[in-house]
C-alpha cells in the first residue's frame, strides 16, 4: 500500500488529523517518505538526477 493512501486511511478513521492547510504535508507523512527514500538509497535503488522529472512530462 502506498504511504499516501495509508495516511489517508488514518485520517478517514480519525486516527490522525489533516493539516490546516491542504497544501502542507504533515510531519508524519514527510518523515515516512524520507524513511522510504533512505531505505531505497541504502538498497541502491537510485535514479540519475537527469531522469527525476521525466515522468512529469507525461
């Protein structure tokens, strides 16, 4: 399950409260994404910087 989907389930069940500003990511979600990114880096699952924004053009 995606971290964002799991976070939304927690909000829907009243376990977490959404941020006051919908454009702001809550600290828990930022930390979860950071943890996933660090795990990917440790596993060698890296992408060249030149490819980071390729999927945004689609």
